[in-house]
């Protein structure tokens, strides 16, 4: 799963996605940080700055333990109450990023080292996500993930013995098709692993 990444800059949002964010946002994103997402507008793409995590902590009722909602498993996204409404309503979005981070455990190590992961020869990458709105006009979002046990790059990350997961990176020629899916079966066809030979990584300690 991914809960830390560097969002695309305002300049890249304008140059590569043709959108302008509706407000400023931090240079690095963690759970419950505000970051830009791109969704389908009435006539064209629109960019809003939203909470990273489908259920923001500030909206969880008192006495209810907070849970991580930054990632949604593609296998169960239509069943989990936190995500199913947005999935069935096709509230799909792009999460624009320069790169994202994952923990790497060297053989025999008990502590991880943060690694930066990116798409080669590309200043930005778009992660498939879901968004939801709130009565006060705010929005929140989650990233969709798939199993990556057999992916040459993404299987290297996360704690040994745990299932390997990866966010879904969409190539540019799929951005608008993803945003305009007409049903969940069509949307599910986009939830695939990105080619490992088009990706790279390096240590990026905090």
C-alpha cells in the first residue's frame, strides 16, 4: 500500500493535465494531508485539492477508532462500505504524483529504508483513485491497489512475509478513458500493474 508520495507540482498539473488546482497544497503527502486530484467535470477535467484518505479522521464519530482509508483493494472495493458507494457511482479520479514512496527491507533487516518509485522519462504519473464529497463542499480520496507478488519491482517492497501490493499507475492515453468509465466492469479493466521495465526506484530516506 502507499500512504506517502510527492504530488505533481502546480506547473506540471497545468502542463501535462491541463488543470489548475483550486488551492495550494503541501509538497509531500501523508494520510489526512491535502493533495490535488483530477476528476471529470461537467465539460472537462477539473482539479480539486482533497483529503488523502477516504474517511478523514476529523469526520470519524467520537469513540470510533480511526482506520486507514488511503488505499482501497481492487478485489474488494465494491464490498467495503468505506469505498463501495464511490466505486458504484463511478466517482473515479487521477492522483497526480511525481513519485511515491514504499518501505524496502534488505535481506535480514528488521528496519526498512524508504524508497522513491517513479516512471522513467516522465515528470509525472497518474494513480487510479476514488473520491467522495462531503456536505461542506470538501472532498476526500483513496488510491486503488492490486496484488504485486509477481511484479519484478513492486514485490521488493513492504515487510517480508506480507502480501505485496501496488498502486495502479495509468498511462496518459488512458487518463480520460478511466475518468469516463460507464460501468464498474469497464473500470475494473484498468486495474493492472504498470510494466516494471518502465519504472525505477532508489533509496530516499526521510
